[in-house]
C-alpha cells in the first residue's frame, strides 16, 4: 500500500525492475489506486523474500507491505459472467459460507474472469464451493 501510488510515475516499472534484478518472474499483478499486489511462486523466490521486501522498501518507499505466504490463485472464467447480475455475489457468498477468507480479488477488464487468492489449505474446499456456486448462477 502506498497513498497516491497511482499518481507516482514509474512505480510499477520500478517494482518489476526489482524483481527482474532478482531474476524472479511475476505470476500476477492486480492493482488499485493505492495498492499493488504481486503474486510470485514460492520456488522462484528461493529464500530471498526478505531481500526482495527490503529492496521494495528501499526503492519504492511504500506505506506498508504485507506478505502472505502459501496462497493459491483461483480463476473463475466464463463468457456469460459479464452479462449476469450476481455472479460475484454468488462466488463470494459461497466462500463466506465455508468461512474461506479472500486475500486478493481481481476482475479483468474484459469481465471474463474473476481471480481470487485464498490460503492454500482452503484451496480444495474453495474450488468445490465455487464450482457449485457457478452451476447455480450460470
């Protein structure tokens, strides 16, 4: 999180440059006005998480950095999603009923997918819950 991040020219380029310097490919980068989430695979970080966070802090000067380890990405994809009212509500309600916390949400500009991040231990239950929710809505 960094207040007014969106008005800072080159912020995302600097962040991706830091990861390039560490030779770490990026899995996913959803962003907002003041927030940026960076999803990286554990196996490519190779024990350098503290160094990477330190470099983010030094170069980007964020207000806060939160690290969530052992997360799983789940993408719900479908052409009919953008024209159906309540798809997001159904997905998020299904997860809430199972007491699964969503750590990250991203909907692509095409509205063909909704990507979420949950704890890896919640992954299988989340998949089953989302599958049944999508069946009912679509």
